[in-house]
């Protein structure tokens, strides 16, 4: 045996665990972030007695090697020690708990609810900057020394010095003087500026982007007042209630949130406002910033350190309003008074990686525990939410009309099956006429096409060969310029050949229109008109999204072409025409929510038209004009769709009438993926049979290749379990998977209540 090994063993024979004589002692239960699922008990040694407490992280020896690992302490108890000796906690990581008792309870509940490991949930609710414990960041302040310059000052230097009459941060100085930060550094170097203390970084930096035009209205509409009262009534009595604001875009929902938050702050409490994605909802964030002084906006561009700063300010109660995407629900508000979720139907509220939680359910848990109102707002509430209202669990408030009385725009359906409505491109004659009408009337146009790129696939006219991604089961999308084939599954970029790689025939044809080609077509149809495109390809750089929207608002753009990005929470009074180029693009996906998503998207984007005094129209191009999702969206009658869709869901025991648990198995080896999916399915079926759950309507479907059967060189198989009662399903899964030994060749996931079915 090599020498170092024996030395190590010698070292390990030191008492990392403690033989106990006293029989009584203090035991800490800890959860590891990964590796071991089960909570573990450790003895708390006397010197650490005061420091080991729930919510702090500790170091514990693990396994035969007694390697030290960081773990979350979730409970501490004193009492009789067990027969077999316990190892002892080796040290404490945090000088204060990172997680409150309530957060510990929440994470435990989340782990059970979404069949995740408690440790991974604990990691997920704490921003990484918080876990990497560090000192608060201080920003140095500078002031003018008053010394005499050796040389004549440049105008920029003079401006900075003038601004530095009182201590300010370098950023502030640069902003106030219009000079660059380099000028500030230079002035420090030549001794004309000096450090004058420091401040904690934090809320100060989140100034509004620009002056806001949205003012507080003098009076609420009757519907708004009623909705606000429905929120304030439980708030006053410290009672939990979920209130759903179901109102078309422009019906004044955001104003109701704002005034509810106002009351929350007036009562000395804090509010959390969730939005689908910060960068897509700049207007909503601006309105909160403009109305309230201390708003923490938790967006994805924050560095871990900045996130930590915000987290500490919130925890210290120094921030009244927290606005953020999904994970902002975990903001450590000590005096929570209200939770708002705007656009509650958005799928981004469900996390796509483990733990696969839904922020709406988490919010309900927190709101119930804290006894505070939860407000869900949408023009197109999810069927889950609708159902809860119909059950009487939640209260629905309708805001049926637009504020200011503008009418919802008439919708014209263009039946693409009709030869008369076809054109050479993607814009039908009716749509072109609509665009012309809007432009001639001095209005703006938005065109929605939920497919980016130039052509959706490239095909050989001679042999039918379609260019596919070498590592995914997906056709390559043509992107211009450069004739690049990009895989929208894995992002792989290839140069598309001019001739067919299969039969060498010339001319590959470009099939299907993406936003790039649409933009080109529109430019061709309306020469001289200013067109811009908004999709993930054009919006890669930070701030480009806001710049484009600002330009559109300033009417420097006439036609905005884009993907669903343009359908979100935007308010442009001059938009007179909204065109939906291909309404049923997503209608036939292998997803039981395909119709719901389509209806939501078309309804949402249709609501962008005619918000101003000019009026507006909507043109919807579709090959399925009779589909309930399209019919309802065309009538601005989302509820009609809900009424037609609910019985279908009920018949199939799909949500909201049932629960779905989805398993996805991935492997380089197709056989291995298939076998493992089959093995899981067998185990599930056995459990279903043994527990008599089949009688309760529990079904196992599959395994089968997933709709995207290969992604990044991994074959994908999936299976699904369905039933009326989620708790029964979870129990079956726990029992069926408890002793599974996953082979190295596969990876697999469990997704409870999936929103992504591909
Ligand atoms: P939603 O969130 O439902 O889209 P908003 O709250 O953004 O609706 O309201 C739409 C527009 O009407 C905004 O410009 C808002 O400032 C304005 N508004 C809202 N409520 C009122 C009111 N009671 N009186 C006057 N204007 C209002
Ligand atoms: Zn690919």
C-alpha cells in the first residue's frame, strides 16, 4: 500500500466521530446539497453548541473517508443519543442563518411536491452570491481635494470636479458630468480627487431608465376599485386569499397592483412582484420604480455579488418592493405583506431544471403561511387558475374593459387554405392591405411570427432531402446572411451547401418563413418604410431590446416584426395593426397545452392593437380558422376557449383535472435510453398494480421516443404517468424509484406538472 494512503488512514482514525458516554447530547440534522438524498444526523460538539442552528451551513465529515462537506443544518434537537455513535459536526460556515425556519419548511415542501432532492432545492433558493459568503461590497466615494491643477483642465475634468463638490461614487460622478469613468480615475491619480469614505452598494443604483410618463390616476374605474378592495380586505385582517385579476391588456391591472403595493408599504410591509422576464417587461418595472422609491429589481443581468447585495438589503427590511422573475419569490422579506404575479399564465414561472418548481404554487404556499394576499393577473389566465376560481378556492375579479373606453380591435381571420388569400410570400393580400391602411392612417404595425431565422428548413427539390442537425433530430433553420444552417435545439451553426449533399442536385429550396424572411418581404412590399425585427437573434446584446422598444415608441420604426417577444406587456398607443402571420404554428405540437398556448399568444398580441385613440385592427392568418383557440382569440373571448377546452382536459384527466408526471431518459446509446425508460415504466406499472391505484384512474403511458427524439447527440425517450390525485402519483413514483440504480450510460429526470412536453 502506498505510504500516503496509510498516513491518511492514520489521520482518519482520529476521532472524527465521538464515542458517547453521556447518552444525552445535541443532534443536528443536516442536508447535503448533492450526493446523499437523506437528511443525516450529526453530534454537535460542545464548543459549537451555540453556533449550530437551523438555516446555517455546517461542515460535516462524510463517508468512510470522512471528507468534509458543506451541508445545510435543517434541525437541531437535544435528547438521547442513538446506540451507534454519531460523527460530529466539524465546523460552522455562516455566522447567521441564511434561511429562516419558514424557508426551510418551504424547501422541504417543494422537495416533496416536485420530487426533487431537498439539498438541490436549498441550493436553488439561495442566490450563488449568498452561498459564496463574503463581505458586503463597499463603493468608494470621491470628493474634490481643492488642490491646484498643474495643467489646464480638460472640459470633462472640469465637469467632474464641479460634480465632486460633495462625496459621490465614480459612477455617479461620471453620470452627473457626462464624462467617462477614466476621467475620474485620472483625477484621482493627479491628486484632484480623493476618496471620502464609502457606501454600501445597493438600491441607489436602480434609478429609472428614463422619466416615466405613467402617473397615478386620480380615480380608479369601478372594476379596478372592486379588484383593489378584494385585495385590501384580506390584507387588513391579515388573512390569506388568492385574487385573480382577469382583464384584457390595457384594462388597468398594473394600476391595481401598484395601488395594492402602495397600501402594503403604507402598512409597513413588503411586497414581491413577479414578472415573466425582466428584459421583456421593462415598462412594468419602470412603473414600479417610478412610483416607489426603494425597489429592488432582480434581473438576470445582476452579478452574483449584486444579487447578494440586494438580498441583504431585502432581508434587512430596507427595500419595500421586490420586482423580479421566478426566483424573486424566494426574496427573504421579513415583513411580507403582498405577492403579485403578473402574466401568471406564462410558462417561464416553471423552472426548466431541477428543482422543477412552479413559482405560482410556491407563491401560494408562502402567501398562505404568511397570511397575505396573493394576486394573479392575466388577460389569459391558465386553465389551472381558471379552474381554481371555478372551484371557489380563488376569487376572480374581471376587468372587462380597457381603461379610457377604447374598444378592443376587430379581428379579421385570413383562411390560408383559400387560394384567394394566398400570396407568393407569407403576407396575404388582406394582411398587406391592413398594413397599408395602418401606415396610411399614421399608425404603426406589429407583425408576430413565432419562428426566427430566414427559412424553417432547407430542402432538395429533386430528392426531398432536408438538411438536418447532425446531433439532433431537428431540421436546420436557414439564417441569413451567410447561408448558415442553425439548429434551434443545440445551437450548432453549419454552412449550408449550395447543392444537395444527398443527390448533388442544384438549388436547395428555402421552405417556411421565419422572422428574417418576413422582414425582407415586408421591406420589399413597403419600400421606404422603417422596419425593425425583434427576436433572440437581434436582441443578443444587453439593452438592445429596450433600445428597439424605445425607438418603436418614439415612432422611429413603422413596422416591428418579431417573435412572441413582441407580445408581452407592451403598451404602444399608435399601433393600429397587429398581424399574426401564422397563428397555428404551435397548434399541432405534441403538447396537451398547445391549444391553450396558441389562444393565449394570439389573444395577447391582438390586444396590442388599437390601444390609442386612432383605433386598430388585427389580422390573423391561419389554416384552422375553425379551431376553438383561433375562434376565441378572434373574438377576444378567451373565456369561450376555456369553456370549450376544460371538458376536453377533464375527459383525458389532464391538468387542471389531473396531475401529470413526466420522465425523460437521455443517452448516447438509443437502446440504453429505451431500455431504461422501459425499466422505469415497468416499475411504475408494478407499483400502480400493487397499490390498486389503477382503479383510481392512474395510468402509465409509454415509453416512447420524445417528440424531439435526439438532442445534442443524446437519444431521448419519455414516459408519462397521469392520475386525478397528485399525491398518489408522487407516492407511486417514490416507491418505484427508491431503489433504482441508474446505469452510467443514461441520465433521466422527473418532471411533476410539466409545462414542456417536447
Ligand atoms: P394592464 O396592466 O391591464 O395592461 P394598465 O394598468 O397598464 O393595464 O393600464 C393601461 C393604461 O391605462 C396605462 O397607461 C395606465 O396608466 C392607464 N390607467 C390605468 N388605470 C387608470 C385609471 N383609473 N384612470 C386613468 N388611466 C388609467
Ligand atoms: Zn442540434
